[in-house]
């Protein structure tokens, strides 16, 4: 089952710093970016935040689950998804602890013979 665009829009609208938040459809699901860092995934209309030590401390009693079969565990956010201030703070904390994205390598064109 893929996620509804309405749910994705709801989550993105919940987050402050909207000029730094974007979403991108990937394989029928969505990635949430904060300042070009993937900080969360939305899969099956559920929000999965990338795990970090600071995020774990902020959340307290963390519920973890994989966003899709075979994926690494993430923080599953359910009961606080309506709390705009709390959710925005979690996303900022997560983004601050994640490394900067690696620059994309330019593809080399094959030389024609």
C-alpha cells in the first residue's frame, strides 16, 4: 500500500521551517527532507523518523519499526504527529545530528570510438 499525498501534505504542513522542508515521492512512498537531508520517510501513511541519539533522548519512550521490509529500524511517530511544535523540534534535532549529504558524482560520458 502506498501513502496518500494528503497525508504527506499534512505531515509537511505540521513542520515549522517550511522553507527548509520538502518531500519527494520514491517508489510509491515519500522521503521528507530538511535542508537537503533525508530526515524521515512516510510509508503506508505512517511517519518514520531516522534514528539518532539526540532524537531518542528527545522522544523518551521510543517505538521503533522498519518503514518497509528489509529496512533499518526507524522511530515510528504516531501519537505526537498532531503536535506541531514537538514534531518540528524532533525533525530539527534529527537533522542537526545527521551528516551532510555526500555530493553527487558526475557521470562520465563514454568516449565514442
